[in-house]
């Protein structure tokens, strides 16, 4: 999922798909390229991806980040990108690729669900709304594009159980777009504020401890109904983390959090 400039759309490779446009695709073990796309990837992980994967694996978010994540700071943003760390073998396979295929298939990341569609996000400053755009971009080796099954972006998302993933990734993109401006000052993204923001966004088990075991609730007032949910619900906790980062770094008002 990329935050895109509307003026740069014509420069993006692939066929742009409007709402009712169709594309042909089907992936199955009968194709000689099956699982070839699960190698040597720059696969971006979004916060909801991490929630689903760490719960699937039965580990904490801290353990997941330590074992499966590469953190990369790019010049175009003031918040790091989180990428899935490939296995240290000759083909640099996905760490979740087994002999029979994907070992975490029901909880696979958004980028894997959406493939061969690549999504982007355009923020309309006038309406203050975020809009998804889609491009059909299978790699050259992909034979699935020659299959007869026809899809729209909407029917493909439903078939791949990607609707909730897409929704959560848009939420993240709206927050990520704020980091086009430096919120850190002299301390930089590696300073205390940067570490706290990363924790709230990607390391939610630590964020939960921070929320309930530090002086957090003495500084911030959060509705009882929300606190009750986030004690056990990782997705609600992730959403709260997004709101807190907006409030903590930019003072953006929220219905859920305010100073005491």
C-alpha cells in the first residue's frame, strides 16, 4: 500500500483498474510458477498484518518483530517501513513458505492477499478523504494471469478475505501520511518519541503493558468502554494506538483520548 501523489499516477507501471474493470487471474498448484512469488521479496508489513501473524504464531508482537522483521528508514518518510525478513537460504524464501505452500495462509499479509493487484492510497485534501486505487501488476513469470477466471477488485478482495485487511491498511496509510513531515525535531525517529510511536503502532503487546502498567492513565483519560475492549482485543488496541500517536505527536483531537 503506497501513499501516492495524484500527479504521479501515469508513471506507475501496470494497468490501472477502475471499480468495474475486470482482470483474469487464478493461482493454483497446477501452474509451474506456483509459489515462485514467495521468494526474494520486499514485502511490506502493516500493523494489522503483524497483529494477525503474531497471533497465528502464538507469540508476542515483540517476539515477532525481533524474529521476522527488518526495519528500514527511507528518505521519503520520517517513520520506518517494516518489511518481512526473508529466510537466509539461496532463494531467500518467505519464512512462512513450506513444502505444501503458505504455512500462515489464513493470516497471510495484505500484500499477499491482494496480489496480483497493487494498491495505493490518494489523500484528497479538499474532501479530507482517502481513496484506494488499484493496479494490475503480476510479475513477468506469473502464469495465473492467463487463466480464464474473471474478477473485479471488489470481487477479488471478497474472495481473498481481504476486505478487513484493506480497511485496516487504509487506516494505517492515513496515519503514515502524516509522517511526510518531521515530528521528531533534533532527537530524530530513534529518540524516545520515535520509540514510543513505533511501540504503539507495531509492538502492541508492549503498548498494552505501557497503557495499563505505567503512568499513562494518569496522564490521559480514556473511556471505560474502550479500556475494557483493548485489554483483550488486539485490533481495538491497534486502533487506539493510531489515535494516541496522532494526539501525542500532532495534537490531533480524538474522541477516545484526552489529557486529564
